[in-house]
């Protein structure tokens, strides 16, 4: 799914990525030994983690969810998107979002 989302022209019109490019980056990042798989363990409905009132458009939902997962696991959210709305996730810090 990440390949479909990140290669869609509407995802980031300023930086168009081909599916093979996204897949190559995903393969590179997933082969690194300095990361861990996190199961889908955060609910978008958990108001203690995500403030849905601060999500203005549908495409921000996935970003907020993934950032909330990173915050819950005390990790970092790595993204190509420069417009992450960090304030929608309780406890999110600048250090927890890394834009490539």
C-alpha cells in the first residue's frame, strides 16, 4: 500500500515518485538493521493519542495515525511529506518527524 500512496501524483505534486523508486527506497529502508516492525496497535478513534479536530483533510489521517504510532513506540516517523500537521498527535515532538 505504501508504494501506491507515495507514488500517487496527488500525494506530493512537487516531488513525483515512480512506483519502482518508492519500492526501491522501501526495500533499502526495510533492510536496515536500525528499525523494528510495529504492529497496527493505535486506534484513530483514541482521542488521547489523536485530536481529530485538528485533521483538516482526509489525506492527513494516515499521517496522523503513523505519527501517533511512532509516538506510542517512542520512535520516529520518516516521511517524504513536508506538510505533516504534528499538532494533531498528542505528545509528538519535532524530533519524531523526519522528512526525507
